[in-house]
């Protein structure tokens, strides 16, 4: 590989290290965010070169990858520490699962349980801090026919109407506002239709029947336009309502991005950045020598 190629390799590697530092910076900032999940970086290289096949009589001549690149990133969905606070509407999931939320157009999933009461269409319902509606348990009907929703599964592969019972209150089986959610991922639409006239108040918050969803592969979730704690499940497959987790009231899940892991990683990234910068400096010095020889 020529001198100019080495300069390009150094710049490409420097760009990869800079992106790594950006991920570390996000993890440092997310360490104080509710239910933030740390992102891990996996590195790859460029194209290796074989000048002589190592299987012949002579020893092989192979030049390994000279560039550093980010091969992929992975979100660490391990559970953070659950911390009690004094808010009745705050919830934490102990176990594998996500709260379902919607903006009225699309479904999203989060473990951030900072919820509050909001009044929408004369109904007091539970929403996230930025106004997304929290989905309750899918109680019964599919398409309004009165038939049970199959195994609590919301299948996003076609247009289906589910009647959801917002059962929050002292009488969890009967109280709450009922509304329908039409899911049609083909068109990317979610429509909310509210019914009933029971207005819930915060002092009635004594029973919880909030849906918790699970995916076969959490790594198929991607960040949404609402930030890195609210996930888009467009390509994540079927979301199944589960009941083998614990919902802890007046508690929140803390971030799993630990400072004692992230700060040493930042120091390593800084050393790597300096080392790659040295490679570029050596490349520039070699070019200067070569130009002077020609002169």
C-alpha cells in the first residue's frame, strides 16, 4: 500500500475513533437519564491484501487491514437499577419488556416510566412526559367483534382493531376509559377512538393494568424521532403482551450506562485518537521527505 493510501487509512481510522467518542459521550450523558440503555461499539477494518498465498512453498505475504471502522453498534438492554421515588404515576418494569406508547400515528416502545395524567377528549389518561399515550392491556376485542385478542398478541402485519381497556383505578376490572387502537403498519398509521365518560383522577391511582410488551429480538428495535429512550419497532416483528414481569409503582429504572465503565473507555478512546494522529503526522513527514528528494 502506497504512502497516499496510508494517509487515507489514517484519516478513515481517525473518523471511526471520533464516532466512537461520540457514542461514549452519549453514554455519559445518558447515565443520568431514566431507562437509558448504553450503546456498545464493535470495530472492523478495511480490505486486507494478499501478495503471496500462504499455502505455497514460500511463506505467505499478507497485509492486514490498515484502517479502523465501526462495524456495528449494539444497544445493551440489560436492566438498570430500580429506584423508588414519591410519584404515584411513575412506573418501572422489573424484567424483560417495554411500555407501549403512541403519538396517534405510530406505535413506539419505551422503558421510561415517567408518566403523568393528561386530559384528551375529556378523558383523563396516562401519558409520557412528552405527551405520548400509554397503552393499557389489550382487554378483549379484535375489530370490535367481542372475540378475545389472540394470546394478547398485537400483530403489526395487517390492519387490525383492538379494544383496549384503560383499567387504572380502585376497581381495576371496571373503571377506566375504553378506546380503540387501529394498527396498520402497512400505512404506518395508528388511530385512537375514545369512548366512555369516566374521568380518572390521580387519587384513584390504586390499581395498575398497563400493558408490557416483549419482542423476540430486542436488537431489532431502533431509535425513534422521540429520542434514544423511545424505540421504533417497525422491523422488530410481533409485540406480545406479557404478564411474567413486575410493575413497580412509584419507582423508575435508572440508566445502565455506568460511569465507572464509560470513563475508562473515554480515556482509551482519547489515547487511540492521539495514536492515529501520530500515524497521520508520520505520513505527512514522509511526504515532505519524498518531495525534498525529488527537488
